[in-house]
C-alpha cells in the first residue's frame, strides 16, 4: 500500500509471499550451504517484514555474493519484477524456468511454482499450486499470507479477513497481518476498526515505521491532518529513509493548503536517496502541478508538466495521468482527452478479472466524466462520476482520497446542472468520511473543477 499512484500498486500474484516475511521463532530452512548467506536471507526477511525494501535488497545481494547459487536469494531479489516491465518479466521468467525444483524444499517449490504460473499468465494454476500446498501445510504462514493477499486484492474481503486472523493466531509474530487487517477494514469503510488494527500493529511493533505510516494514512483519509502529520513524523524519526511517509506528509500538507511545507517535504525526500528516483519524480510532479490545478489554470498545468517531463512515461493509473486528463479536457483539447481515455480503456481490457479491474474501471469513467463536464454535458458527466465512485474502493489513502474527490466533482457537476439538493446529499457522504475535505469544498476554498453553480431547477 505504499505506492504513489491513484490506482493500484503493481499486481503481485504471490500476494506478498516473499515480500512480507517475518522473523519466526523457528526459522524455515532455505536451500543453501552457506550459513552466512542464510543469515543474510533471514535478515532480508526481517527487513521486508518491516517494509524496509532497500535494506532487504542489500541483505539479499550479500546473500548472493556469499552463495551465487542461492536460488531463493536470487528469486526474492527479482520477485518484484513479477509486476515489472515486459523485459524484466522476461528475464525473471527465464531464471525461474532454469531452476531445478528437485533441489528445493516444498515451500520453495510452492513459491517458485506460483511465480512461474503467474509469469506464464496461468492464474488458475497459481491458485491451485497455493491451495494444494495449503492443504498439506494449513498453518504455514507464508502460504496463509499469500492466500490472504490474493483474496484481498480480488475484493473477497470477508474471506481475506478470516485468513489473516488465522495467520496472527498460528504465527503471532507475523505482525504485518495486523496491517493487512487494517487496510481491509479501511476498504470496507469501517474506519474505527481500521484504526484499532493499526494501533495494535504499532503496539506490537513500536520500533517500526510502517505502523505509524499506516495509521497516518487512515488519519489523512478521514481528515485528521494534524494527527496524520504526527504519525508520519514518527515513522521518519524511526526510519529516516522511509519514503512513503515523506510522500504522505507532502500530500497531507497539500490538503491543508500548505504548499511551502509540501515542497519542503519533497526536498527532504530527495536527500540521501530517501526515495527511489521514480517515486521522487512522481512526487515532484504532483507537488508542482497541484497549485495550478487547484487554481484551475489548466493550460499552465499542461505547460508545466511538459517542461518538467511530467507528461512522459505516465501510467494510465498514475496520479499525473488523472491530472493531465482533467487539464486537457478543460483546456479544450478534446482529442488529447480522448487519448487518455483510450489508453485507460485499453488497460481495462488487459486487466479484466484481475484485482485492479475496479480501479481501472473507475479511472476510465472519471476520464469520460471530465470530457463531458468540460463540454457542459453535466447530466451525462454525473452518470459517469457515479460509476467511478461505485468502482473506486477505499484501498489505501491515495485511492480513498481519489474516491472522495470524485464525489466532490460529482457534487460540483450536480450544482452546475442546477441540482443543488442532490449535490448536498453527495457532500454529506464526503463529510461523513472526511469533514475537512467537505469543509474546504463548501467554503469555496477548494473546488476540483471550477464549474459554475446554477440555481436549483
């Protein structure tokens, strides 16, 4: 949940099998003849359990240097490319196909087998591999974590919740499960329950940054901005290179109207490689475009984006893509707006049946609405915005805020259509989640689109 995109983070079929590891009382055996390499792998797992990705990679590289034939060290180092570029996936597929599974233990074979099936596009086979392994090893925390993650991303929240509750029962030290339970409750709109899970996570792991960042996300989504900032600051104090908290802190300051502080957050994130270059680039673009977007200076948004390189290499789900689509529509460049819609629609075709289908569907409907709103076709735009709201989940703060902003765009569209009573009902739904965001809208301090309000019909 720590990617700076409006939309889904990359889809990893393993569901975090290798990414969310834990330091257990009895370590599982991993196939290597080097005790030193094994120690480095275990250190990497501890780091990943804390969501310290750069630390984990450092330990995995050391493990490989100590044992160049350490299959799991190489696999875990490359596993994130399951969701990478086609070239990265091709390299990983070639490596996975070269592995002699007979050398590995059952857990390793299950993990590699799932990855291979995923890379070949055989999702049902990946599911069967996991289920067969779980049938023989029902208390294996790695498999339970994988199952819970898959169910969660597929929107089967009740089933996912049961799996993660079982996980914390059979492996109490697997504290990241409380994080997952917190995000599931957030997606269900049970924000008080989400807060309880995140606080439990922080109580069990007080020396880790991620519990504070997750709790801060919940506070940011629900408009408790000062509390959110305190949590992000705690996370950074514990782990100065915890990139997600710099990003979340910047977004919170933008929501509070404190642009200079958001810029300072971006500068802090730039120091000492606190953030990966691609995340830093997205953050810089978002902060640079925000004041222009909120002032409805749509042509300046496009000019600044082009001058800063923010309009190149953007994903259809990226926050910058949503911003630029809105700007092209309201600048009158309808063909460019249709281009954004077309790319998002192509992506939707590719991800149908996948965990991110709902998010992409929401983005497509949103982009259609922007073009319709810009053309004054408010009733049609309202229909598309309702569809976007229905599709978008509260899957983390970024997606949740996109959902709330979409509702405010719907309210603004309804006001422009002369349906103020309907607009008030939509604003009330936003107020129930984030009173601060609703207050900024009703006071006139911030309106997403700048549409003219019309008298009630």
